[in-house]
């Protein structure tokens, strides 16, 4: 089966729809699927609920979709660095399900593993636990969190082979594997595509069974993924 699509718009075609639950990989601006976000903006779909650690910045990353009002609700851990996010939320124009970072990662991981819910101590006694089931284990109180299974996952990897096996670049891996595993359909943007078998087995960070569509973007902007070193004295 050919998983490679000629461009980001073609990779989204027939998959993304208004009103979907969607996971988008990345952490800040690190490891975000830039071309797929741009194509999602151009598609005009709206009323999206987006699972992402954060919502980019004004004018870049998911911030582009906030500006066009295509996102109805964010399920996020960190909501700073974006004035439009703040404005929409305080004005009651954007829903927010604020989720502790580790809990968010586990909600995606559990979704990908077929685990419908789990218990955690994080958030007990705070607004995070409001309206959720509490249960005691060994004298400690835990809150039940439901896992996340998005309709579509948009992720970013460094290298893919033609079967969809992925290798990520250092910390740009972040939420991408968990988002990819959780999504019912996973679309991945990569900087390099190689022949099946060219990636050594130990270099495969995510097997291709989780990947449905691949789009090649060899020249992403990558605003913050830059290596800097301190000069030797």
C-alpha cells in the first residue's frame, strides 16, 4: 500500500472534517507538523477540538488556526505564549480543557494502547478533578482520567521509510509518538523519506503500523529546532 502523498493538502483530503477531535504533535514550536497545519488552515474545516500540549504562538503553528477561528476547543497543558489564545479564552470564544502535562501524555498513550481510563494522583484536590470519579487505593485518593482517541493525528518526524516506520529527531519526538498511536488515522509530515529496510530496526522509534499517510516536507521553517554550542575556552 502506498502511504506517500504528493503534498499536505492531498494527505488531508478525505480524512479531515469539521467537528473532529484531532491530536497535533509538538511541544511549543518543536516537532510541529508545519505543512499539515498550513494545509488544515487552507482546508477550511472548523469547530475542531484539538489535543496539543500548547497552541503554538501568534501567527505560527496552531496559532494560525486560532486566528481563523477553526478551533472550538483546546485540550492542552500549557497555554502561554499566545495572545490570541488568551483573548479568545477570556472572552468566552474558546473552550479549554486544562490538563496536567503528564496526564495529557498518558491520556494519549492509554488511548493508543486501548486503555479506556486510568487513575492518577495528579490534580486531586484541584479544579482538574472537578466532576471526575475519585477512588482510594492504599489510603491515597486518585482521580480517574479518560483516555483520548482522536479521529485524526497530525505528527512530525525526521525520517520515514516507505512503509511508514518513523525516526524522530532528538527532543522533537516529544508528544508525536503518543499522538500517532492514539489517532484513528495518523498523517505524518517528514523531512526525509527512505526505502523500506533502510532504517535499522533499532532506529525505528515508531512502527509503520500506526502510520496511514506520509507527506514530504524537506524544508520546514523549524523556528526553534537549532543546535547551539558554547565556544570552548
